[in-house]
C-alpha cells in the first residue's frame, strides 16, 4: 500500500460517513430504521440483496477454494445462489412483502408469533441471534485478514477499525444507510474487480487466456466438481442457499419485506440472481488463474490480496481493498440492523413489559442501542475467530450447517403446502436438525457433504411429515386469513 492507496481508501470512508449523515434525516421511526418504510425500489433492493449475500469471505475463504480447486466454486456457490434467487422470485420473495403489507411487520420473525405462537417465535429468534453472532464474527475476522494482507495491520486492529466504521453509519442511518452503502460498495467492487480482471488477462496474453488458462492448470481445476466439493455437496449447498437467501438469513428477508409491493419484491430477487450468475465469472477469474501467476503461494486465503498488490498500480490497490472492505461492512451492518429488529420487536417485549407498545421514536432509540450492542459482541468473536475453527470453519461447518434447521419452519411456513404445520412441527424439526448435526459432526466425524446435507434434510423431512400428519385438521380463522394474505388474495387488482 502506497500513499495514493491510503488516499483512495480514506475517500471511501468519507463517502460511507456522508451516506450515514444523509440517511439520518430519512429516519423518523423504527419502521424507517428497520425496513426503510416499505419504500425500497426494486433495483436498489436487488443490488443490496446481492451484495448483502456475501462478504470479505469471498476474497479470503472462497479465494482459497478457487486457487486450490478451480471452477467448482462458481458451480456450487454462485450458481446455487442464483437458483435460490430464482426460487425466491417465483415463490417466496413476494410473500415477505405481503407480510408487511397485511400485518405491518418490521422484523422477519415477527410473523412467527401468529404462525406458530410465542414459544416457537422465541426459540427461533434466540437461535437465529446466536447463530448470527458467530456468522458476523467470522466476517469481521475475514476483513481483519484482508487488511493484514494489504497493510500489515494486526488482525485484531483491523477487526476493531472495521467495526468502528460500520457502527458510525448503521446506528445512525439504519437500513437506508445500508442500502445506499450497498450500492456504493457494488460500484466500487465492479470497478476494482474489472480492473484486476483486465490486468490479469493482459498479463496472461489477452482474451485467449480466458479459456487458455485451463490447459496450464491441473486438469481437475476445470471440473464442475473437485476435491471435497462434490455434486452431493453442491446439492446440499443448494438446499441451504434456497433457505438462507429467501429469508433464513434475516437481513436478506428484510430486502423483500421493505419492498413496496409483491411485484417489486419479485423483481428484486430476479436482479440479485442475475448478478450472482454473471458477476462471479469476472470476479473469480484472477483467482482461477492465480496458480499460474503465483505458483508458490504459501497461504491460498491471501490469493486476492497478493494478486492486487502484484499486478495493480498505486491507487488501484486501495480501490480493491475498499471493495473488499465494503463487501464485509455491507453484510455485517445489514445483519446487525436486522438482528436489532428481531431483538427490539420480538425478544425484548417478551422479556419486559416496558418494551411493549413502543411508539416509532421510542422504538428507534431501542433499535440503535441493540444495534450497537450486537455489533460489539460480534467484534469480540471476530477477534477470537480462530478459537472457533477459523473463518471457513465458522461459515461452512457451523453457520452453513445450522442455518438450515432454523430456516425450515420460517421459510416453509410461508408456503401453502405446509399450512397445517404447527408449533410442534417447527420445534421438533429444529431440534432434530441440531441433533443430526451433532451426530454427524462429532459422532460420525462426517465429511463436509454430510455435515451440510444431513441437518437440513432431517429438518425438512420432520417438518414435512408432521405437517402431512395434520392435513385433516381445520385451520383457525386467523391462520386462514394469514394464508390468504400470503397468497395475495387480498391485493388490489390494477
């Protein structure tokens, strides 16, 4: 990093701060803070849904996989997420928007009280918050590694600096600040990624290198599936992604909830999925070519940072770092905002009466306090990430495996085929998935395929079976109304 690189990075930090200040004036109450008042344009929601779906882990963990295993990372990651977004556009995204329009919800778990009851809602809310503590902590660790690779800054300091910058705008500007920062982040990332792509292609001899690199790499690097990333793992990840990107990961559900209409939510999902299908082809190419350019790289997780410092001139290195930094702060801030909504709207009112019947301004004060507290806890976990199995261990082994069981009742509960599922089906399916994870991971020492597939498939089977067993039970009137609202039967025809 040279002086010009630090200047570029500093300019990005100033823009982020300006976004927070600008959005402060748009926040009048908790509804604006959590779901942008239900006024998110589809294009803004689509870009935000896309960039909020990944973080610096892409430039650390997935970069290492691209370096070692090649093209498979595009197949099992990018294509799976694109397919998940297509499913969201067809079935799920519009239903989240209808929940806000019919019930006035501001958090993804708010509807669970009506759907399954308070006990189930609290179980899922608490499980989700605890899982997100580790997930967001892993992302802070990723940006610490990136800053260390570029600047030599100790990882702990990198984590703390990242957290401080994020706190500065998300606690002030809420979801609006997050949405605008996502757009800025996407523009910076496209600029930086394209520059590095062009630099690598030029160094390798021009356009012909787009296909020519595969002849110079190990033959298995061009396979659709390679190493431990098998077809079975890709199938397991597709299931998890379909749940995660359609509401199981709450900050992504918020992009649908904040849409002004079901049609807008559908377009949000289509745009996000299209970006997942196209942009990674440009983004990952330098990482796929890295074994040719950096054949003796000791630490594959530093693939992207090493490529940037080796092949980009001063100024552009800072731009690449800003893009990677923004990817993480975008996702972590988005997560923190949504977790704050769950804590403020769903957990605190059950714990204490003083948090019930809060008006919009009172809710806003509580929202900012819970956002700050959650981010502080995730920063502590990020600093100690290696104690929990490192970045990839946290993301793939823990969050990737456990998000499924928690997501099944939430996402499946929106669909008419599972309308007879009750609280028992939700709770039993969650614990069945957790138990399956423990058995496979610690009892059988299963591989990554089994650790990912078994927990979520167990929850799906249990939830589906228990719903089918109650298929003859009549639905209550509130449940009938909820299902009609989710189906859009009450929407005005225009």
